[in-house]
C-alpha cells in the first residue's frame, strides 16, 4: 500500500478510543486521522478530511451507530467496521449492521493478557485493511447487500492417522471472511432440506457466531447451528464454527463429526479455514466438496489444494460476486480450485 489507510474512530468511550488508536498506530499502513465521541463530532471530522475506513461503535448517546451507518451508506458510502461489545443483544444488533452495509465486525479491545492484546491487534488491523479494499455501494433503505508470522494448520492438527473404513457419505466444507455473512446467507438459503452435511468457517469474533447461526436458521430450509465439540455432521444441517475456536472435521467409521478446540492463530485467524480444509482432506478425501468465498488474505488456499489432491471437488466464488477477491484468488493461484462460479450458482453446483 503506497498510501496509508486513513481511519476515523467513533466511540463514546475515551478508553476504547485510546486503545484502538494505540493498536492501529502499530501498523505502518494505517493512520488514525480522528477519534470522535459520537456521530455528530464524527461528521465534523469527516467534513475536514474524508477517511478511508470508519470504526463505529454500536451504542452511543445522541445517535446510535446503526442510524449513523445508514446515513453514511445512503449519502456518501465509506467502508465501516462495527466495533461491538460481547453481549447477546450487541451481537444481534451488529449482525443487522452487516446487512445494512458494514463490512466487518471487531470486538472491543480489552486490557488483558499479553497474548489477547497481540491477537486483538492482528485482528483489528486486518479488519481495517480488508475494509479498505471494499468498494461500498450507496443504499436508499435498510436492505441486504448481495508482517506477523503466519502459522500453518500444523499448529493445530495432530499427526495423520491410518486410513479409516470407507464411506460414501458426502460432506461440504465452506470458508469465508469479509463479505461472507451475506454470501453464506445466499448460499445456504438456496440449499434443499436434504443436502449433504455442511461445516462452515466464517471469520467472526467470539460470541457473534451463535447469533449469526440462529439468524440463518430462521430463514433457511436446512437446520443451522453453532458447532459444539463432538457434533455429528448430518444431512440437512450446517454447523458454523464458533468464534475464537478452531473447528476440524473428523470421522469415526462412517460418521463425520467436528472437533472444536483452542489453539494459536492459523493464517492469522481462529477459527481458520485452513484448519477445517486440511482436516477435511485427511478424513473425507474424495467424499468432500470444498467452497471458498469472499475474504481478504490467503486462509484456506493451502488447505483447498490439499483437498483437491485428496480427490475432493473444489469451488471458488468468482471475483465479480466477491466483496473482496482475496481468499478465492489465492486458492486459485495455488492451483487448488476445480471450478470458479458466481455466488448464485454455488449451491446448485454443490447439490449436483
């Protein structure tokens, strides 16, 4: 990036504004141009200098973040990252913000253990960089819209085991990041109630994946739930990997199930698409279908190649329908993709 990404912070907490400023200033590609206590002050800052990305609190006095988001997206669209507290109500509201035009969610930073602070720094800076790549569109109403060392999945996966008994049951694994909440809605809504079992990794903070799964479950034909350790992968059901936990596909005889566990960031994420894909290559092989969707970075690229080498059928979302064509592009570049499709054709291909 030749020019720094200009960021405006909008949060009523002086502590949060200070913490975010300190975190973002550690990245040489990011510049904080202002920190406002509410949307009215933010509007004054924007009149003086237009930011490339806005980090926006949800609950604020005088005007809430959702209302301000709508004003931004309907008048002069700028990529917005929602900064939310870890509460059930906050998760539901923030997911609505994604539908209304926000491009990412970050959890409010906490002064805690050194590892937590470092991981928050990586996630927050990456969210800003991803948002800066998004070409946001103007909306008229609240509508849905269609460095650091990088560890590999070896940091989480155990050593390979011997081949298990054969099974013909198919399983579908999906990875997504920036723009993925809307892409997954489109994909999962199009699936029939008797589709193959599905496991999804969507990059999202802890606490938000449960609300996301519940929301999808209310609009899709298939059952959708947040994954729990030991859950079986069943026909007509999708398991969403919980935020801040790695999720792996395993097999016992002919039964597929998921293992949910802690571990370090892999490809800068937890959950990591690479961890899911590589475990799928190991335990499902040719019985698997892999789908990689919109998102920044290369998480999933190596794992998808391993899936293809193990005989799985692999699909990437095309550039035109992606919010950010990073993860699919890297998977294609690695040679791990069998077919490139627009978002609205992926469910049909998976069901063939």
